[in-house]
C-alpha cells in the first residue's frame, strides 16, 4: 500500500542547492529563477518539518489503536491540520500561481515543483479552512473506526488474518459463509463516515476549481476522469477474453471442490479473498509447496530474505532504524492494542527513516508481500538523493511505486528464483501451465477488481454523487458486471461492503493506481527478462543480477522529477499498453479453452 511521498535533503543546510544541479543560485541563473528558488527553499524546509510531524503522529495512530482512547487520533488530526494550514495557505497558493504565470522563465524542474505545491494546496485550501479541519478529523476518525473494530466469529475474537486463513483453506461452505459475513460487519460502522468524507473531500477540492475529489486525484496523471476511465476500460477489454475463461473455469472448479451445483456467477464467500480480488490460493502448483517450507521459518526470516534479494542486485542494506522502528509482525488476536492490518511502507522523516507496517506470518502470501513492501522502501531510499528536489521525491507517478513493488514480489515467486534460494528442490517437476494459471488468478483477476469494481465505484461516489441508499446496491452491481461475483445473501443498505476495503476510506479515489501498476510491471519485467537476463519472462531468477539493479535505479533515482511517460518510454521503448501482460499469459489461453469445452459461459462475450 502506498503512503504520501515527499522528502528531505541530507540536511537543512543543503536546501539552497538541493536538486538545482548547480544551476539555480549560480551565476548563470536568472533573477526570476533565483527568486523562485528562494521561495522553494523556504517552502520545502517548513513542508518537511510539518510532514515529518504528521507522519509520526499517523504512525502512532495506525500502530497503537486502543478502544476508548482517542489520544493518538487527536494528535494525528492536530498534526494533519498544521500540515494542511501550511500547504493550503492563501500565501502559498498565490505565490505558486504567481511563479507559474512566469513558467517560461523558470527551469522545468522549478515549474514542476510549483505545480506540485498548487496540487497539494487544492486538498487543503485556507479559503475553506473549517472544511479542511472537518475533513481531517473525519479521515482520522474513519481510520480509527476501521482498525479498532473487533472481528467476531462464532462468539470468539478473531483477526483478519484468521478470517483470511479460513477463506483460503476451508471447504465447508457454511463455515466459509460465516467467516465472510464476519469480515463484512465492520462496513456497517463505516457508512455514515464514508458519506461525510465523500462530501468533505469533494467540497474541499472544489474550492480550488476541481469538479470533485476523483477528478482531483486523477489530475496527478495529467488526465481527466473520462480519460482515466477510458484507460481502465481499454485494459479490461484487452484482457477480457482471458478473464472470461478464468471465470468459467473457476465456477466449475469451485463447484466440484465444495460439492455444490455450478453457479451462474461466483458466490463471494466461495472465493479465497474477502473482495474476490485474488483467486490464486485455489491453485496449488505441484512441486512448489511454499507454505510447507515457509512455516518452518520465522516471520523475521521472511523479511530478511526479502532484503537479500534487493542487496543481491546492488541496493544497500536496510538502515538499522528500519528494523527497530517498523511494525512488522501481527499483534495477538485478543490484544487490547490494535493496528492497521493492511501492509504499507512509510517514508517517515523523508530522509533516512523508512519503515514498514505489516503483520508478517511465515507463509507464501506474506513472502510475496514482504518483497513488495520492500520495493517501496528501496524506491524511497533511491530517490532520496541530492539531485532530486525534496518536493519531487515520489514515484514517477503513483502507479510506479506499486509497479516496482509488485514486480519484485512476482519475481520472488518464480521457480528459478525459489530454486536458487533453496526453497524448492532443483529437480522439482513443476507444471508450467498450473504455475501460469496461479499467476493469472492473481494479476489478471485483480485488474477486473481494480479497474472495474473499485474504480467505477469511486467514480460513482465522487463524480456522480452516488446516493447513500444506493451504496451497497451499486457495489454489488459493479462486482457482478466486472468480476462476475455475487453476494451469498441479500446485502441491504444497512451494510456498506465497499467500505470494508481500506482504500475506500483512507486512500481514496486512487485505486486505478494499482491497475496501472500491473500493466507497467509486466512491461518492466518483460524488458528485464528479455533484454537483461535473456530468460523466459515466466521463469526468471533476479537474484544477484546487478544489471537489474542498475536498470531499476535509473527508473527510481529521478523520483517524480521526470515525466512518467518519458520514464516508461526510455526504460522499455514503449508507451503504456497491456501487450506484455497479454503475451505473458498467452500460453494459458488454449489450455483454459480446452478445459472449458462443453461448459456454459455466463459472462457475456464482450464486456
């Protein structure tokens, strides 16, 4: 999961030259550029201080949640308000507009920073100061409400890890239904807060001219909401024939597994994930029983092994503070102190303090997740350098952060890598089609959740002002249309099943980032496999390959100082497209068609 990203120069004394490349402030700089740089230096110094305070407060709010004690939530709100008051101040808005009016007299990198300042201000404009404070308070309360919730199953306290374990392994459909239903109870407590948040978020950005919050977030890509949704549709249409085969195969496979009649659509509680976004646990690739190997390891080993992959390709070891300050392992289910149980990476002081918030257990899912989260961490570490201005220390775009992390997670799950790390025998016979099927049930399936259900729901929420008495109906309408999934029982409007997904509450109107990240990651991975490793993209071993590290450093080093389209074109030679992803899974298509002969297809021929 992504966290807001910015950064700090090596020390405050470097602010006057950080990221200037020796030009701004030198004898060759114009008076306009020097004047602009003075403003940027002062703004950055205050921004970093406030951002650090906010990060620390949010960290405590996410890792120390105690029922009945709102101290950390209040502190997070106060810190966020201070940050908002600065970024949204009328003075900073006016100054950014003034300098952007003379954009042609500034350096491109200065202009990019002023655009970012104005973008940040739109979420916190001082002109609607009370509205901003209300939104911040509502966001912090919503996060606390979500992660302080005590899940109950059969009268016993359970964690989300417990529920997920049941959905992955249990064959009794009644027990599955009980677990799935328990996972959705939290949504009831979040609906009122979500309605309030939607209204506050929209009203806040409208004060600076944006139509709505979704449109505001999409603008970070240089796109409009219709353009983003057209992109989502294009990706799904390109992958839809494969998804339709996967959906048909899954209906018959699960019906046989659970000894039930074949359904028209997939009942949500039949799937091994609470939102149906990942079906891969259904398939166990013979010869690679990673869970059985990893359960003999410790959670600490899982994270350390992830670090070894990155250091082997030329990245530095993680700083000592990563290990001492991160929250990497789960609390006990009956612990009085709760924490955000969604994996995330944090750039705390926007300099050397990088942390991860996880609940690692020794299994294959957390093995992949740990490698993913460390991708974010190493991205932070790489673009924290003197050549990138602090305000531009983020991903080339938000999707790039996810792409790098997910690609490394994928690479760590491929057979040659696992053999090389001694996790599976070298002579193990692996069914390559089953291995590809398992991957498709993760990444291809995920596209239809992220591009389809999530992005369309948030578009309806913010752009179309979806009425609260239609929230659940629309959620399941979209899940049926795009994922072919239906609820196991009637889900009335007393529920808010969308809000059980953390991003709906605390990472709002950005879920298309993940869809785009999958497309980008396959483009990057395809290039690495073919041009650097000279290996089959479906069977690679990244370990020890310094060329991969050099390739990734070229992408991650500039942060957000270079346009994301340019970064993709320079690194892969291509524009954004799903060709690499389609090519990767092509061998699976004919196998699925053979398996599905004589079976009924309940999804329409076209999306």
